[in-house]
């Protein structure tokens, strides 16, 4: 038994003293103080993400407008300049080259061969009236039982090219294709009157022949008058009227026969 008690005493005996406990306790307190100081330092210096979030909140709070409803701009100069530019823009028909006043003046010039032509108005590439008159000529021929739309447009194109070449040889300033097509197309209006008369009665008699010759002279005289005033070709009206009479004579043949 004495041996067992001695072994038991030796087994539980150690070198652990109270001083060791105090040192361990003091080291534990120092570790806690160190961790507390680090936490305080981290609390005093927040992360960089916090600054970004705060800046985003400030920027969102500074915007006072609403969605799809922007804030009022105190500078009215941009709005005034926009409205002024919009008011100064020409009408849409004028931008497309359609001027009803000029169309009416050209039509009156053709209908009255004795009226002097305004060269500034006639020297324009206005093809609205010529297209309407060509379509009207084909429609009146169709009412008379003649489907000649292709002939009308084909002879118009060939005649415009021939007259353009001839007028460039005769005039010093020259002329454009659009101006030639515009003048010849407007002067086709008397031929529309002749084709409308062909719907009512036949033009193959004596009266029809005289009326046809009168319409050809009317168209050629109006065209030569306009070309003379637009190209400043004084004293050459008869020379221009002759090829114009040949061209309008082809349209008269389509109308009579």
C-alpha cells in the first residue's frame, strides 16, 4: 500500500504553481487588450467601400428630378434657338421642289402665248407639272380607246434629250436637262386639250386637222417663248419653234390617229 500511495502522489505531483497562473492570466489580458485596440483602430478607419457607398447616396440625394421627368433647366437660350431654327425652316413642299405658285404662273404662261415669260421662274427644274400633264395626256388617250402611255413617256424622253443638245449648241450659257424637260412638259398642256376633244368627236376631218395644227403652233410657240426668255436668246424664237413643232407634231399624230 505504501508503494501505491507513493505512486499516486508522484502521479499527481507537478511543477504548476500560482505564479504560472498569474503570468498566464496577465498574458491573456494583454492579448485581449491588443485585440481590443486593433478593433478600435479598425472602427476608426472604415473600409474604402463605405466611402463609395456614401458618395453614391449623396449623389442620389442631390438629384431632385423624377424618372422620365427631368428637372427644369434655367437656361432658356437653347430652347429659343431650337424654336427659331424650326420656324426658319422652309415648308416641306418647297424642300421637295413643289411650289404651287410657280406651277400656276407657268401654266398661265403656257395658256396665254402672248404673255411675256419670267425667265427666273421658267429656268427651274420643276417636274411636277410635266408629270401631271403627261399622265393627263395618257389618260385622255385611254378614254378614246388608245393605250399609249409608253409612247408618251418614250417620245418625251427622246425629245428632251434632242432639245437639250440643240439648245446647248445654240445658246451661250447652256441649259440643264431638268429645265428642258420642265418647259416641254408644261407646254404639253394644249395637247391635253386636243386629246380631250378627241374623246368627244373625231379629229380626222377638216375641222380636226385645223384644230390639230392650231394646237401644234400653240405648244411650239409657248415653248420657244419660254426658252428665249430663260436663255436670253433674243431673235431666235422661230429657230427654236421649228424643232418644238416637230416634237409636238408626234404627240398630235398619237392623238388624231
